C-alpha cells in the first residue's frame, strides 16, 4: 500500500511539473505569437495545422472508441465488460478534455474563439459540430452517463468517512437500491448507451471530414483514407483502454480491473483492428504511389521514400509488430495484461504517426498547384504544450478516481426474473417534458444558426444560437438523471 | 472648430449619409443589377516584373517579412507568383501572378466556423479580420493556397519609413488574411459615383486594384463579369482563357489568358 502511494505521489509530481512546463510554453506562445510553433504557410513549404490538431484528432477518436466500448458493455452482463466500462468512461472524458484543450491552444486568438464560436458559429462548418458536440455531449453527457452508472457504488462509498464523502453523498442523494431504482437504472443505461452513440458518431464524422477530405483528392484515396481513419480509431482507443486497465490493476485496489480472460478478449479485438489497420495503411499508400493524380502521387512518394519515410516506416513497423505480436499471443494463448499493454502501446505510436502523416503530409505535398513541397516538425514549445495538456487532463482524472474508485461495490448485473417497472405517469410526463424542452432548444438553436435557405455566411438569427444548441443537447442528456433521480411515489 | 464651421461640416456629413443610405435620385437599374467582379490576367502580356506584387503589398499594408525579420520566415504575399518548380504549371514556365481567386463556390467561406470569411454582394470573397479566430481552416481548405496567417503582430522593418495606408486596417497576430481585390478602392469608387448620381463606368474598374494599376504591360484587367460590354467580360470570352483548377467546381473569378507558347 505504501509503495503504491509512493508511486502515485511521484506520478502526481511528474504530472504537475509537466503541466507547469506546458503552461509556461503556452504563455510563450501567447506572448510571441504562433511564431513559436513550427507552423507555416500552406503552399510555401509550411502547414497550417500541426501537432495540436493531430492530437485533437487522436484524442477525439480514442475518446469515441472508449465511450462506445463503455456503452456496448452495458448490454453485456459480464463482469469483465463492466470493469472495462468503468475504466473507459473516465478515461474517455479525460481524452475529450485533452482534445478540447488541444484545439483551444491551436487557435490564433483563443479568447476571441470562445466568444465568437458561442455567439456566431455556423453549422455549415465541421468545426461547429466539433465544438458543440465536444462540449455538450462528449464532456457533459459522458459525465452524466458516468455518474449515473456508478450511483449505486457512490451510495456505498458514501457510507465510509473520507474527504470525498460529502460529494459522494450529494451525487448519490436519494439512492436506496430498491428494485424499481435498479430497473430504472437498467432502462436508462440502455437508452443513454444507444442515444449517446449518435452524437458520438457525429463528432467522429466531423473530425474525419477535417482529417480526410482534401481539395483535389480523388474518391478512391479518400474512401481508403476514411476507412483507415475509422479502423485506426479502433486500434488507438482499444490500445489506450488496455493501458488504462493495466494501470488500474497495478495501482488500484484489488478487484478494480478486468481479469486475464478479459485482457484476452481485448487482445483478440486489438489483433483484428491491428491487422485491418495494416491492410488499410498498405492499401492507401499503394493507391497513392500508383495514382495518376499528381498531388496524390507526390504525397504517396513523400511517405514511402521522401521526407516522411522515417515516420511512415515507423508506422508500418508498428502495425506489423503489433499484429505479429498479438497473433503470437493468440497462437500460444498467453494473454497476459503486460504483453497486451506493450503491444497496445506499439499500436498507439503507429496510430499517432498515421494521424500525423495524414494531416501534415497532405498539406506539404498534396498541393493541387505546382508549389514547392515542404516539411513540418513540431517545435520544442509545441511539444511542451502538448505534454502539458496531457498531464493536466490526467491530473484532473485523479480526483475523479478518488471520488469514484474503480473497484465496484454494488455491481449486480442480473435483475430478478419477471421484475417490471410499475407505470408511473408523473415520472413519464416530467421525463418526456424535460426531453421535449431540450429538443425544442436544440431545434430553435440549430435552425437559427443554420438559417436554412439563406447565405451560408450569415450570422444566426438569434445571437448566441450555438449556446442554445449546447444547452438543448445538455438538457437532453440530463433527461437520464431526471428519470432516475425522481423519487418513487409514496403509496397511500 | 468654430460653431458655424462645425454646423456646416455636420450638415455636409448628414447630407452625404442620407444620399448614400437612400435610393432617392439614384438610377433604378443600379440597385437591381447584381455585380460580379472578376479579374483577367493576360500571361502573354505579362513581363514577370513583379510590380503587381509590390504595389499590392504597399497598398494593403503587407509588410515584407523575410529571414531578417525572424528565423522562421512566413512571408505574406497577397499577390504571389506561381512557377513551374516541380512539375508543369498550367500557367506556363515563367512566374505568373496569382492573387486570391475570389471563387463563387469558395471552400474558405463554407468552412469558416464564425462567418469571418463571406461573400459580398459584389461577389468578392471578403474577410473580417476582427471576427477571425485564427483556426486556419480556410488555409487548409483553399485549393490555391491563397491565404496567409499572421504569425506575429505587424512590424515595419527598418528602412520603410512611409506610413501605412490608412484605408486598409492592419491585421493583428492570430488572424488569417488574403487579397481583397482592393475592396476599399472599389467601395470608394462606387460611393463617389453614387454621390455624383451617376452610374459607374467600366473604365472606373479596369485598373482599379493596385496590382492592375501598377502593371506596366496592362496585363491585369478588373471589372464586372455580369456586364456583357465590360472589357473584362470580353477578355474572359477569349479562346485563350483558362481558370485554375476548374475541375474542382470552385468557379474562380480570376481568369488567365494564355495562348502563345
């Protein structure tokens, strides 16, 4: 126990140092301008989007996969799936937070960006969906989903005196663990798990559009790039989940993480994703190199033999090593958590390289006009800011882990046979009314922002319509809490 | 300022404002006829002197920013030159002037999240510097790479003693900028004609942008593409005309003329 505390203390110190260095580096960036970054002018050998946007895409994809895994786990009455879901939810929120911070530091004028996006953002731009869905669904919605899923545990934790007890009591307020509460939890978990998939997919599509759709890129390379984007998202997310689960086993209380059999199942899923990733990376590169379109051909050559060859072959090597390693584990049936995590880490590096090359390589070598090719490497300042963001996001995760530990106390997957919810019209009315209010706010905000039938560059009809969209989405995802928290009617 | 003088000044301003804002006394067909400004660059006339680029920079307060200014040069050239550096250029082997194309289906307008880039009623793709958040999505979306980001605040290098053009705002660090087809000149020309209760003539526009005015070979012509009698429309109909990356469907409004090898 003491050894574990010592390690956690050291980790916190390291994270604080990294956050401090990242904060200082960002202040330098604000003071000097983006001259402190390695960015440049597209067409003159530079890139407009660099490390920050790469990381934004990486974190969003990882968060998406973690959240989808957590949602799907709700449909499996399996302790390992439940253990992975418990870990995936807070890690997903951390990833989304890191994504939000990454995109914020990339803005030339971050304060103006927050102000103008909230007042005048237009749904014609994929950025609208990125920031609206990131704020309202990925961060707030997932937080609601996460707290509701652990409410029974929170009620149990709140029995023990601790620093977090008042907050645990507040979050578990009114929970008694009755059969009707458990039935409502099961209904709500199913509804939220399915409902959340739509906006989560929306944000993945928005970020895929930003990463993949490029002027003058023909449909075949675009389709392969798109397929590769989604498959690599799976590889990255599942690899991150394996790493997080391993950390929980190493540092958490006994019974916090999944079993070795659970790691085996995760390893098999990783193997499939890794093999598919390797296939798509090879396919899209071959199509690029053999393409008759000059921009696509130039980009393909830059990856295979040109300026980005080292990064590209590191990526291919990563996927190859990951696939072979995981196949060997499958052959020998030796799914130990350590080995799965190690191979998951290799896959993370490969996925990151792919994201980097997909975004950066096209800007320096994919010009439609005969501009000189360029090159981009992030500066030390950018790397420090990126590490600071990661450290800050993980630091914010630590209190959450203390508030709701990973070890379950009240996990009861099987409900008594034949148990059904009693129809409660008051609850239904309030729940549907609340959701209807959210839908109205969302609809009004969206229609006002979109201004259907008018010029795309016009301002929203109602100033601040994006806020209405965000509030509407937040109201909709809060419906689950309203449904569960409303107390049962007293008989008589 | 004395009271009578101030009163006279204010009455003049009020009168001018009333004239501008009302359509009374203004030719009726002027208000209903949409304009669509474009540019024709005759590459057979162009002598590749670069005067257009320099005039553009001076007119629009685009300060030179090279290796001497900072270690990572991120120069801004609203009017740049395209040459066949790596592969055959559609504009020939010699450097060809290439401003913003002011596309009718501009990808930069579509992708801008905050409406900082928009299309004016005259068909120009304009940018509101103050609204730009510096996300640089437009730079990535532009297939012509005609957008520039201000990596630092504008600083005049030593040796340039002239004061900046007061008609064009200085852009701060963190915003994207681009060619405006000298929108300020266009507005003042239209306003001048309106105050005189006259219709603008094609001659008013032909050499209106600074690049066109500075071109010694008169290779750059500007005008209303919706006016069938304008010189720019006549030139655009030439069999020598071509548009860059027309297959992308962006409908650029800068038309090149290139015939002789």
